[in-house]
C-alpha cells in the first residue's frame, strides 16, 4: 500500500494531483480548510481509500491530529504534497505586517509543520518523498507580490534544507515551481484587475497557461521513487519556458 497526503485538495492543483495519485494506486489523505467532496468522490471511484482532514494547516494542533489519523489508519506515509497556498497581490508599500505574516503562515510555516510531522513517519520507514508546490515566484522576483515571493523563495530554501538533512535517510524533498496556472486562484487574482488571460498567454513562450494536469504529472514524477529516485533538493520549473527567456519581466500590474 502507498499513502499520499495532499493539502489544498478541494480544488485546482491539489484536486488534480489527488486524482492523478489515486490513478497511480495511492491511498489518500485530503487536507483543506473547505470540504473535499468532489475530490473524495473522484479518487474513491479509482478504488482507493481516502480520508478527508479539514482544518487550518498553519495550526500545529491540526497538523498533529492529521499525522495521528494517517498513522492510525494506514501506519505509513509515502508522499506529502504541500500544495495549499494563498496569493496576495499589492505593492510592497501597502502591505501590513499582519497580511505579510498570514501569507508566510500558510505558504511556508504550514509546509514546514507538515514536513516535520509526516517526515518523521517517513524517516522511521527510511523512505518517502516530499513535494512542495512552490512557484516561479520562488525563483525570480515578480512585482506586487512581496509576501508571496518571500514565502515561495523560503519554501524552496526549506525544500533544499530537508533534502540535505534527510536524503541520506531515505526521504527525498523536491519542489515544483509552476508558472501561471488556470485555477480558481488565478480567477480570484484576475478579479483585482491587474492582469488578464491575454497578458499571460502573450508573455509565455508556449502561448498558454499551465493546466492543473501539467503540475500534477510533475508531482507524480517526483513522488515516484522508480521515476525520480535520485532527484533530491531540486526546484523543477513547470512554466512553459517563462523563466528561461525572461518573459515574466513583461508582466506588470496595470492598477495601483
């Protein structure tokens, strides 16, 4: 039996990643602050076991309960997908400390707490894969996203640190760095009026957004020790070439 934990599993990248992992035979713990009924129905249709674990993953007690639930039901953890995250778009001079800290809590502290908890199980097994969903915003600087960029740069740093600490003990840690993905988060961000589909499609070398499927397949690759067993501490850009040719620099918020 293989067991994967996916955060932010109710929608977007998290939902599609759960579906792809289910098709590959993983039992699933689905974590989110909102119900995951649609994801649960889809993964159970693949014939795998699944459990919904609701709560704020930046709360250490919520994470501890999730670890104990997974330990009690399956007795192991093979893959942790730290996908849950929040966006925040504003010029740096407008961002207050509380807003900045909330982004760090969800996007960086929570992945650490989850890696600490489920990583302990993996270290006991001497096997496991942690896949952190970072962003190209963790590789470059993108305007009007000071808190988000900082959180994703930090997540890549955490990824590499865990890789250095745990790789020799059988636990790999890698990051996936999506470019713009067509998800509910993008819809919410565009509602602010700062950019539209044409801005992204016109700047990306491949002329389109990423799809959740694109990111989910990269996650599956990094999760599978048969496919990526000697890949550790890497930040894999899944961005259609955005960061290669500097296209990201052409995107500027239109509204202040």
